[in-house]
């Protein structure tokens, strides 16, 4: 949209903020994979346990994608994204402080649950921007 020879660039700041949110989410998700052997060793996980630990991502994605979309629609993608990013950080902190398999599993579930809400919200925000 042009007004007096200038283009409307009001979308740039929200887009960059959303992109930053997406990159922070991806850092935790992509940076996590190389640590799996160390996590397995640290918590003395069997291969079944490490499979459940990593497969939790897909299970929670199936279960939480629609509720995350509904939350973004009802409360606004910006609010849900900010809260979910905060909760992702809390989940990662809890995972870092976990003392055994069950606490690590619960922390991962918390992290990935919040991640799903943040991921759906960030995609919604980018689409709307």
C-alpha cells in the first residue's frame, strides 16, 4: 500500500519478532538431538525408554495441535506465543535439573507440550503477518 510515495512497512517489526520466536524454538528442538546419547547415558535409559522419550514429540504433536490452534484463535497468537515460549524455557530448565528418567520424561512432556502451542502460534502469526 502506497501513501504519498512511501510503502507501508508496519509488518516488518512483527514479522521479525515472530521470526525470532521461531528461531528460538528451533534452536531448542534441533540442538536437542545430538544430546540424546548423553541423555540416555546420564539417566541410564534403555532403548525402549529413549524411544519413548524421543517419540513423545510426535505423540504430543498429534494430541495438542488442534487445542493449540483453538487457543491461538481464542486468546490471540501473540499472547499464546509469548506464554508458550516462557513455558518452553521452564520445561528446558526442568529437564536440565532432572534427577532421573521419570522427572526427565515429565520435563520433556512439559517442554514439548509448550513447544506445540508456541509452534502453532508462531505459524499462525507468520501467516497473519
